[in-house]
C-alpha cells in the first residue's frame, strides 16, 4: 500500500479490489490517507530536520573559524611595527592566516 501511495499507478491496483467489493474502497481511502498525509510527511520531516541539524553544525564551524582567523589577523597586525605600516610580507601573512583559518575546519 505504501508503494501504491507513492506512485501514480495506484489506480491499477485499486480497480480490481474495488470491483470485487465496494467496501474495499473505504480501506483504500484509509490506507492512502495514512500513508500520504502521515507517513510521507513524517519521513519528509525527519529528512529536513537531519539536514537542518547538519547545516547548523557546518555554519557554526564556519563562524568559529572566521572568528579565529580574525583573531590571528589582529595578532599579526599587533606584532607589526606601527611606524613602518604594513609591509608586503606582513600583508601576505595576514591573507594566509585568514584563508587557512576560514577554510580549514577545526
């Protein structure tokens, strides 16, 4: 019955039973109602909830890594001498620290 509710050709399976006894129509209605509105929605809700949980964990890691990378960048800036400004080497260190921390999950 579950396969019948998930496909279009459930009519092919309903017709022989309905022709044998019209009371089977009520049984088919109950089964289709339960499978379509309860079981399929339950499965969809479980899949969505799992996806949402994994996406939430991934986004949390992204924001944590971004925070770490910003801290590293400010540490490099703090260590640089203020008179000279930022040298090319310091700038490359900044970009490398930011890229490594933002991309690599920890």
